């Protein structure tokens, strides 16, 4: 089980909101990532929240500096839409790329990246929202519908070559009300690749329930770390989470 720090970045600041709205500046991404690394975090994910505005990822300078100071796997997401973007991300120090919008519009990109760089490099990112009796995949920070059912899309991403899935619950993001356990469990039952859960953690019981019912490969934490509600050591003390960390 991996403990992962997620840092959403906008204009050189880590930001955080509720259900991906009402974003608030939190701090310097490199300083925060450095602190989480020193605290024992297993992995770090940087999400570029303004990549669509610039039509390309804009946090490569942050990524380059992080890769010089942090020696656990680093994933970058946001604005990755071509093989050139992937190459630039890897050259800047990323170990993996998370692809969301581009995958929904040009699914073959997942296969192209997997063939060139290996499936272990490709994270299929899904923004999930509850829709009647199912879940729908969204893009653009949970604003734009895709018409894709999350579980079916997760299965398709695996078939295309993704080596890992990142499932972010838009409904639970920043609420600290608990994970959307049902969608993580449903996806995990349908795929054979690692599934990482994000969105909703607020107290230890939330992680305990998630581990008991869904068995994800990793859990993303943001608010609880950003606001110093818990340390990495406290998160790693949750029953079912093994100590130890990945290396690059």
C-alpha cells in the first residue's frame, strides 16, 4: 500500500478546494514536496491545474527541481496530450504521466505511450462523479461530462495499455467526508492493474473502511497533509498500510 501526496498546482502555488471548486492557495510546491519526502512519503503526484489554459503543461520547472531533491516516484498530470509532452515530462524528471482529458478524446494515445515508454509509465486518470446508479467520468476539473461510465472506461484504459489507474472522486474531493469506496471497489474488481484512490479522506476510519472494502494499491492525500492535520507517520500507522517507501 502506497501513501501518496497529491499536489495540485496553479501558477506556481499548491492549491486546494472543495469538489475542485473555490480553490485556495496553500504554499510552495517544491517546499511542500520536500517536506513530505523528508516525512517518509512513498510517492508524489503533481497535477498542473492550468495546463489547459496554456495548452501545455506549465510546471516543468517545478518538476525539474523536485526530481533533484526527491527520490521517490513522481507522477505528473495535467495537459499531457501527446508523445512529445510525455517525453518532455520524463526529461524533466517525472517517472509516470497521468493522462485524463487526452485519453477520453484520443484513446490511442495511451497505447502509443505504453508502447514507447512501457505501461508502468502510464497512469489512466479518471475524475469520477456519481450518476444515478453508476459513475460518470468527467474532465476539466469535474466540469465537463464525457458520457463514459467509470468502470467501463477503467477497463478500457487497462486494455489500451495503462499500467495504473488514479480514481479521483469529484463528489468527495476536499470534503473530508470519506472516500467513494463503492467506485474504487467496483473498479478494482474489474481490472488487474493497480488502482489509486483520491478524494475524501478526513479521518483514520475513512482509510480503514477503504482498505477493508476496496483494497486499493495506493491512497492519495492532500488536504490532511497540506493543513497539517496528520503526518505521514500517522497515515502509515493505519492498520493495513505497510511501512516502507518506493525508490526511483
